[in-house]
């Protein structure tokens, strides 16, 4: 294929890239919008598709906006920052419609949408990477690549975390070697906490710089694990502590999972409770994590069993329940292979990006009347909903949540009932 092509952007693909119709077929290109006329260069075959390394906009869309970040075109963190809110919403609603298309009941379901008022400075947690070659690169991965785009600051990070990133860069960052990951989150009292991990051993100066950052109040806590160590070396309190959906503190695990957008998370938890109708019912929650959904379900559930594989997250869930005077059985185990003592009235699951094919098989075999599925990946949501449909379930509700504004990621909730 020629290295230079012109074409018109037909649509946006799963990860926010444009699908450009050219005289030689479809080519994927980042940073373009539907309807735009573009010139592509560096076109190469990538597996079964063609992808352009660069795209120059000849005729821009009226929905194109000036990105709030000067490196938005290179950093992979916000691939839709050049798109208006209208385009971002249409794209994400389309992802959910594609996921449920053809599922029994979908023809009667109009997917809901919960948008974010805050689209910048919203991220309450983030995972970044570093690599030192001739100099340190600390930032997010590039779009569809493993390169690290060095960032001085990040406009989608909560300002407290953005300040912590700068403190780490000018402190421990001066001494980091090799490559590794940096996790940032909010801790006790809203102060930032950091987790640095690497397979490469790090010099003593890194430990001293982090300890000094905690002592100076730049970080509330930090946990370091380098060079094959099996436990963290902690300074201060590195645990994540966020505002829970009920307004009370919600403790998390060190470098554990939590939703990044407090505003949208409150809406999501509220919708899950509304769809699950836990009052007086037997509830099974799978992939319960630190209890983001658990503490809301436990308030009215007749019986609640929560299953979480990570022991630190499960213990945080128990602590969050105790702090609220709530009761539930929290089991540490693989949610894909749960053993429920009886058939629950409703199953709620919030699996990782890979979905929950094993859990879905067991739900079908157990015959639970209702399932509420929280998903962060439309393709695996579609796969698992279709497996439920094959087991006799039909779709009643589907809602999209803009948990990650400026990105191509989508959080969604679907409810299935057994016919």
C-alpha cells in the first residue's frame, strides 16, 4: 500500500481511532473525526488491518475542539480530547448499542446515558509508567503503543494528584532507573498516595526521596516494591481512601482497583441498587473489590454474600462494612468459581476487563432469576450477555456511564432476567 493516501473518515472504531475510507480500502488513524477529509502517511499493515502513523486534517469537522492538553495527540491517555462532548457521547452510546444488539429483549430497551459534569481534573486515581534510558520518561503510554509519553502535568488528573506527580518527578524521579509503574490515588484525608513498583532494583536515593516527600506532607503515604521483592516497603499510610457512594470514607487496598470519577461512580452505584432491588432479598455479589457496591447493597439486603479474590481488597470491604455498622458475608475466593449455598434472588457482578465467562456459566447453571452486570469493556460485556441469553435470560435495562471523559473507555450496567 502507498505511503500517502487521502480519504474521508467514515466512523470511529472501538479505541477512538477513525476508520478512513480510501481508494485502497479502510485505514485506521488516530486523532480524526467522522466526516473529516484527511491525508494519511506512514500507512502500514498491522495484523489484518491497515493503520496510519500520521493523519493531517484537510477539511475539519465542526465537532472538532481544541484539546485542553498540548500533547493530547501523542499521549494515549485521552484519545478523544479533540472531539466535542456530543461526539464523545454518540461514540460511547454506540459502543453499548453494538454490545447489546441482537440480544433477546434489546429491541425493547433504549440505552440510558449518564454524562459527567466534570471532564477535566476528575481522575481520582491513575496508573502511569516510567523508563530511564538517556533520560527519564514518566507518563502515560502512547496511543496503541508501549512507548511512554513524558508529561510535566496532566489536565485530567485531580489537582492534588497532579501536584503529587510533579513532586515525585522532581524528587524520586531524579534517581529512578530501569522501568516500572507509578500508581497515584487519594488516601486518608484526601492526601495523595503513591505506589512505585519495578522489577529493577532502585538506588537508596529513591527510598530517601519518597520518605522525605511523605515527611514533608507532599504525599500522605507511599509503598515501594523493587527488584523482585515480595512485600512493599511503606512510608506513611499508602492505602487508598475515597469518598464512598454514601458520602462516608471508603477504604481501599494499596494499588487496588477503584472507579476514577466520584460523580459518575455515585450515579453508577445508585443505578445498580435501583436495578438489583436488594431490599429483603438474597443477593450474591461477585468481584466485590473493596466494597464500592457492597456497602450500598448491604443496607437493605435480606442476605448478602460478596466474593473477592484479592485478600487485601476483601479485608478492606469488611472494614468498610464494619465502619457503617452493616453486615454481609465477604468471602475471599475466585468469583469465576463461586460456590453459592443456595440460589440467590439476584446476582451482581463487576468483573475486570476480561469479563466473567466462568461466573456466567455458573449463574446460568444455578438459575438465578436476575443478573445485574457492571462492565468496563463492551466486547466482553456482549460476549457474557449473549451467554446469559443462551441460558434463557433476556435484557431489560442497559445504561452507559461516562466514567472516563476524553477517553474511549466506557462503563456500563445491564440487567438480565430469566424467562
